[in-house]
């Protein structure tokens, strides 16, 4: 009779606790890794609250518990204490602005004007601007638009409608000078003013068109008058020349010359009827001598 060996059950009972220990260790390692990642993310999140980035083309206005500080932050990364300080970024780039307005000229002509303005904040005065006026949109509506409206009416009222059209460059320059002076008092910079369109009333456009037509007719009439005058002068010169030639011809037609021409053209025959004037002009003896001379030569 043989006895069974208990080796197999003993091996299985030892492997089970080891597997449980391994699984538990792996779970603990995963939990530690997760805690480490959470701690890293938490630290990065907390650190990010200390960092402020001012974008390119901007300046940062530093606020301490909401109060504006004198320091202005340039573009880039800055470290500030969270909860105590905050930063308001303001653009210092050129800002385009298009505005339509109406004004009256010096000669009381109504005109509608479309113009474009390029402006920007003074980079060294953004804190003062933000404190006294506000951000870009506040500055646009509170300062820029009223200044353009007032300056435009002032300049237009000093010029006639014809000057607005014929001296457009001077009008634009005068407007830019006036606006630059007014915006400078609010620490704003004006980079350019462009007059896009001038639109006058229908009555004024009709008057301008009528004036242009009248000027064209006047120029045409002047040309025709000058042409007629030159033609008349030419005719006078021609008539004077013809009269002079006739005078010279009459002075040159003496009786001897006429007699010679008659002799040269005589064919030897006498007309049956001759007037007294013709007989006085013709010398019959001369004609006979001429006929005899012709006979000798034959």
C-alpha cells in the first residue's frame, strides 16, 4: 500500500499569495504614478498663474487689486503674483478707421465725405490712456470719432466746393494737421488721413456740369472766332496781293507792249469791222512791215 505525496497542493497555496502581492504592487505603482502626474499638473497650473504673456504689438497695463500702476509691461513673458496683480493688454498697432460725415462748404454747399484714418496709441502712455479713457473701442468712440467729425466740419467750412475738388491734396493735408493736433492732447498718434469720396448735392453737380458745358462752348466759340479771323486776314492778304499784281500788270501794259503783242500774234488778215479804239491801238504800217518781214523769211 502506497501513500500519496502532498507536494502539489503546497505549491499552489504558495503561488496564490505571491500573485496577489504582485497585483497589489502594480496597483500601488500606478497610483503613485498618477499622483505624481497630478502633482506635476497641479504645480504647472499654479506656476502658470504667476506667468503673464503680453502678445506681440501690445503693451501690458499692470493692475494691483484693480488699481493702475505706473509700470508698463512690454511684449513677452512676465512673472506676477496671482490674486494681487493682473495685466490688461492694449494694442499699439495701427488701427484703421473709416467714417462717413456731412459738412457745409464756405459757399454753403452740402457735401458728404467718406474718409479713412490710421491711428494708434502712444506706447509710453497706454496706462494713462486706459485710466482716463479706456481700451481701444472706448478710445475710438469717445475721442477719435468726435474729433474727426469736428475737425472735418472746421476744415470744410473754410473752403469752397470748387476748392475741395481742385485742391483735394491741400484739403487732406489741412485735415490731417488739425486732427493730429487734437488727438495728440489725448496721447493718440495719427499716421494718415485719406479722403475716399466727396459727394455733392444733385443741384451742385448739375451746376458744375452746366459750367463745364459753358466753358467748352466758350472755348469752341473762341476757336471758331480765331479761325474766322485768321481766314479773313488771309483773304485780305490775298486780295491785296491780287490788287498789287493787277496794278503791276496794268502799269506794265503800255501801248508799245500791246502793239508788239498784236504784231506777234497777227495772222495777216484784218478784221472787216474795227472800232475807233482798236484802230488807235493798231498801227497798220507796223503790221504791214511785219507781214513783209515774215514773207522774206519764208
